[in-house]
C-alpha cells in the first residue's frame, strides 16, 4: 500500500447563506479497486393524496402525505446532528458559533450513497441516515426551494468536480442528478491554474457574493471536489422600527462588556420560559420560517443546559402567543470551520483513513481529507440573510411557567444566546448558532 500522504483526496465544500460553505477533500491513488457500493435504486413516482401540511397563516404549497413523511425523516436526522455538531464546535470556545446542519447533512448524504458497507455504517450513525435518506433530503430541499419569492429566497445547489483522471460511476452520477440536480464537471487540478477559480466563482454566484475564495489552490492529488450551497433571505413578518435601535451594553460570557446595536419592538410572538431560560419564536414573512432564540437567565451562562435535542423539542411544543417586548442585537457573523477533527471526535473515522470505501462513486481508492465549512449570517431590522453527542441533558422538571396576562414579557438578549433558523412546517433546523459578543 502506498504511504498515506500519496493518496489523492476529495474535498467537499458546502456553502450556505445565512451562508455556509463546506469543502470535503478525498485522497486516494488511482488504481483498480474492487468491492461493491450501496445499490442506488431509482423509484418511479407514485400518485399520492395531497395533505395540508402547513402552519397557520403561511402561504406555502401543500405537499402529499408521502413527501410529508420523507421531510419529517430528513428533519429528524438533521436536527439530531445539529445538536451533536454544535456541542463539538462550542466545546472549548466562548466565541460565537454559526453553521448549517441542513447543509452539512445534505452534502454527506451524497457520499453515504456511494460508500462501502463499513464506511456507510459510520456515516449513517453520525448523521442518522437510513436507506431512503437521499430521497428524504431531496424532498425537504424541494420543499424549501418551492418557497414563493415574495415570502423568502431559499436556494440550494450541488456540484461535483472530479479530476480529469478520475472515473465517476455513472449510476452514482445519475442518482445525484435525479435527486439533487448535481452537475458533474471535470477539472485538471494538476495542470489548469484556473481550476480553483472555477469552483470559487461557482460558490460566489450561488451565495450571492457572500462566500468568496472557498477553495485554495488545489493540486494534482485532488481526486474530486464536492460543493454544496444553500442561501436564505427573508424579511421579518413585523420589522423592527429602525428608530428603536439603540447602542447598548452587551454582557459577554467571560465577564467583559461590549457595545451592541440592540433592536427593539413590541408585539405578539411565540414565547415560553422556564426557571433557566426564555425562548421566543420570531416569524419571518407569512410565518413560513422563524428564528427561535433561547436566552439563559444567567448572563454568564453560555446555554449548556440548552444543548439537548429534547430541550429544543419541548420548547417547540411550549410556545404560546404572548405580548413581548423584544430586544435583539443587530449582528453579522462569518465563520469558517475545518470539520474533520469534529466529525472524527463524533465517530466518523474510517472515511478519513486509508480504509475508506467509496466504491459506489469510483473504483479509485479515495478518502476524505478535509471538510471545510464557511458560513455567513446578517440580521437587521428588516430581514435575515444567511448561507451555510450522546450526553443527555434533562429537561427541567419545573416545566414551562404559566404566562401572566397583565403585562408584556421582556425578552432582552443583552447577553449570549442560542438561535435557530427553522422551516415552520417541519421545524427543520436550517441554521444554528450562538451569539456570544459583538464582533
């Protein structure tokens, strides 16, 4: 076997707006391989009854019962992965965090479909995939992209960029085109100095100029680059009056103070609280999407008790429409992560090793070398623009505190809080972050 450093690599880039971009690099040497990948089955469309699958007040298209079930399956996978990855990204830092679990999950499901048995098992465990996950993720992505532009702009795109020396299995390429609309474009990484630029221009275009220089110069050992991008932009259902925005003190977790532009408005929104935190659900246009913000009562608390899927699910079922005085920072954040170590710590090891198996994609032995994730979000008075483990934390037995009908609730996010951008029909987490301090 050739030494580890000689293996060619695949890079997977995911770009999202609230934006995120991820490259995954696979390495391998080109030789004959053996073994069989997971069979890709193309299922013909079958008629299904349409069902109403909407939240009150929205103007989103209905979906059939089969698609609703598929979207729910994808949502379960994405949301579970979201909390696992958030724990990894926030484990040893007090800095702000921002990423797109939906975008990362949508990228890795394409690799899941082309992986061998042992690699497939590892990927499936980390991302909670099942045999139908490619279809499920595509169904959810189709629902997101069907959002009328008068409500929100939600776009997703995937592209595969193999080295000219690499042969891609036609069955995998066809399945990717069918389920994700993936384009396959070969590039000569060893001899064409413009190869990296072609990918970077693609990423910049798909993220409306928010993600630039996604990849650095790639060498001849690059076997394939897989890029996936998602873009989200929507206005608030009720905007924050600009004249209400004031420069105020923000209390950072490490005990320091900083100045932040704090937006303010009063209105009826989803609200719940416990003895440890408050939560609000702030709707975007026509209530199709929401920002959910969870604010610890303790200013120095980074929200460790909120890091469980069980807490998030309880909050979703506990919201009641309340009169709320809402104070929220106006902010902009850009993040870049190399997720290989995080994913390895979560149990994804084989895909990064010489023992990686992707026979459904190519007969050339390849492995993942890097997973680079870039993200951008901007929140202001009018809108939000964005692109982009097993520990059990008990839900407080104190349960939800009954609201008072006599006075408005005060939600003042003047210290670190956790936030999510979700699609309201499914509660799928498109983006997840922690705002820790003004940048």
